[in-house]
């Protein structure tokens, strides 16, 4: 039986229909998942999400990519308001965001621009009972995101008045990581888990937990000791996942993470 706090991200099998992904989750015993907003635009996909026994823990949404925070003229707000309505319809309690790139703005100016743009969406999300989260992501995603360390994501969340999605793949090398987690986790609505094999240079370059160098058990022990009570989301994508086969990699990941959470007493 897979631990009930394990979640699986749709990105691993993004080309499959949502119904097929949800059936796969159920078949391997995963009870929660994260869905990608672009896959929820059809009535069929939304019906599958509403009707599935697998609970939708979160939706992934790209915010200001029209084309970036500096030049967005309102499409970002319109798009997120639409995703908030989708979340309400399918019963998803949260949406995690990539911010959009900074353009020519300084980080501080871009952060305020993000906060100003997201303000009406934050109010709509609160009314819908949906939490908005911003994640930390690799600097190689600077074209679509502006928060590239966990402290930066936490600061941005506070400026915007929203929560945090903690992406361990993007922060495991940071100094004072336990302190950074202690600061972020009171705002956290999701923790994302994968591994990294030293020497991989592609992006994305995720690996099945246990196959790489990230000291996941020690980090997750800290996450749990610091009081986090939410889901652990497996976000698996990249050449290693494709080479093994996404379904095989997801199954192995879910079992590995489940066993670890059991050992840690989650």
C-alpha cells in the first residue's frame, strides 16, 4: 500500500489523457496527484478529475508567460482566474505557480509587479477556498520564473500574500537548508520530491528517488520534524525518466517514497 501522503505529478505522462493518468495513479495505489492546468481545458478531462477516486491535491499553472512580468498586459490575471475556477470545479485545494520571467525588471521591481498582478487572483482564490503557492525553480527557468532559491520563493510569497511550493530538486544544495525550510514550511502547501544524478547537465534532469545524490531521507526527516503535514509530490521528468519509461519510473518512485515516509513515521 502506498503511503497516503504520496502524490504524483501529471508531468511524467503529460501526453496521456487525464483519465488515463488518474487510472494509472489508482492502479499503483497513489491516492493524490497534481494536474497540469493545460490538461484541464476539455470537459472530458475535467469530468475525469471530478469523478476519480484519486484526489487532486494541486494544479500546476504558468502565470505571466504572455510574455513576462514586465510586459504582461492582463493575460496573466485572466489565465489564473480561469485556473482558479477549474480548481473550484474539480475540488483542487491549491494551485502552484511559475511566475513568468522578469524581463528587464530588477528582482525587487518584478516581485512587486507579481504581487500587483496576482492581487485580484489571490482574492478570488480565497473566496473559492483555493490556496495559491509559488515555487522555487532552477535559474535555467529564468525565462518563465523569477524565484530560484527557497529564500527567494519564501520572500516572494510574503510580498504577494500567498503560500510556497517547496521544490527540493531546486534547493537541496543550499546552505542552511534546514533554516530555509523552517522559514518556508509555515507557508508551504506542497513539497516536491525527485532525485539528481551528479553530472547530469540537461534540463529538466530528474531521477527516481534513491537513484541520485540528494540526501532525501535526511531532508524529509527535517521537513517532518519542522511540522509539515501536507503531501509529497513526485515531479518526474527528463531523459532518465523517459529512458526507463515514465510509468515504470513513477511506480518505482512511489514505492521508494512510500517506504521512506513509513520509516520516518510520517
